[in-house]
């Protein structure tokens, strides 16, 4: 598996080696040793999966310390625009976001360390994402940032009139008004 460091400390793209033949394909989807070899250590304890239709936006979500978690995002079917927003105040990338498409076809994954808010837009119908977390979900620790906060300049590639967002996510605060402890 190839690990590509982004311009955000700890935020990495994972490209698995895919072996294909007439039967289909095989790939190693996760290796703790591979992450450890590049200085990323996560003891994943919870797997989550979501299914959505096209134009759904989920996020931007995070958990505050001491329950903050790292995530490893993978698309099982379909395609998403994945967004990671850096909330680590001591980083030069604070308040900036990283965006990339993840799809079941290219099988790339995104490792998001603690201190980021995460969200995604579904680009095609019947999309399933799967992600590992290194802490359990604690509702009292959850937080969010409004997905379309103008200060973030995130290009979701869809107008607000056509996006499908939960009522809860529509009520998330702007980054300037959000409470987080990274």
C-alpha cells in the first residue's frame, strides 16, 4: 500500500495495491503496520457505514477531546467528494480544508487524524462509505461546522437549492462560532 502525505500534517491518502484478474480483484484494505511505518498509529475500535443517494451532504462533523478520533475513509460503492477541515489551532493549515474524490473504482482511502472535521458529498446514487474510527462515538462530545460556511470556501459542486442535508447539519455553527478543543 502506498501512503501519500498531503500538505496537512497527518492527513494521508492511501493507495492500495490491487491485484486483478478474470475472477475480480484482491487488495489489502488496511494494515496497521503500514500506517505505523509512516508514523500514523490508530487503534481502530469502531467501524461505521453509511448509504446515501446523489447530492447528499453529510457533515462537517467531529468529536472533541478526549473522545476525538482519527478516521480511515473508504468508498465501497459509488463516489464521494470527501472534505477534511483542519481544526487544529496550532497548525498553519488551521481553518483550511482538503478535498478529494474517493470512489469504489479507484479504491483510494483517506486517513484523517484527530483534530479535523469531516464531511462528504455523494456524487452518484447508491453510494456506500465505510470508515474506521479509533474511538467510540460519544454524543456529548460531538460537534459540527456548517457545511456551507462562506469563510471556508468549500466548493461542494452543487447549489444549496439542490443539496440534501439533515436538519441537524443545517443548524451547525459557522467556524467562527464553533466550540472545539484541538
